[in-house]
């Protein structure tokens, strides 16, 4: 019959306890590592969307995004702070605020979220130019690898 000797059980238990205490911070670092990779790709894809000069609202269908709208999207894109919802760490990426194009319907300017959705999916007056979905497909594996690398690195530091 085989015999196993396991010494230092108290030390191992202390390290596991330290790991549990630092798990939120490690998780946050890992999420930001993956989110930054994805956000950079979304920005690159958005920069590649074709632009047209700022035109009259009377033009019916466009094969590009007005320059002012595209710049507002680039300026307003960001990542939120991590939120802890009962042990689940969440962050969001998205568009905030309004652009400078004021209309009767949007006296504060057009909502950037609405413009991003119309660029991504198209509308009755604009051809679609997906930039978020392709970024997710392009960077999914790289994001997962970056998250895993941060978790492995931080866990190794704590458990050594």
C-alpha cells in the first residue's frame, strides 16, 4: 500500500486563504487585461469604417458614416469600472454621451449609443459597417489567453 507524507498543511491552507482574499483583485486585473485587448480592436475596426463629409439630413442613404459622428464615437468609447454583483465581476464597454449634431428630435445632440448601433447594424438611411462583432471574433482567443495568463501569474505569486 502506498504511503503519502504531506507536510506544511498549515502553510498551504494560509496560501489558499490569501488566494481567496485576493481573488477579487486578481479577477479585476484579468478582466481589464482582456477588455483592453478587445477595446483596442474595436477602436481599430471603428477607425476603418468609411466616412463621408458631414451632409444634409435630406440625403436618403449613405455609404459611410459622417465624419463628425465617427469622431464622436471614437471619443466616447470606453470601459467602465469593475462592478461586483454578489461575487460576479462585471465591466462594460460602450459609448457615452451625445455627439454635436443637434436636431429637433435630439436637441442635446444624437446619442452616441444610437449612432453606434446604426453603424454596427445599419438603418434605413445607412449601410451597416459592423465593427464590434468582428472585433469579438478576431480577439476572442487572445482575450481568453490574456485573462488566463494574469490569473496564472497572480496565483503563482500568491502560492509560491
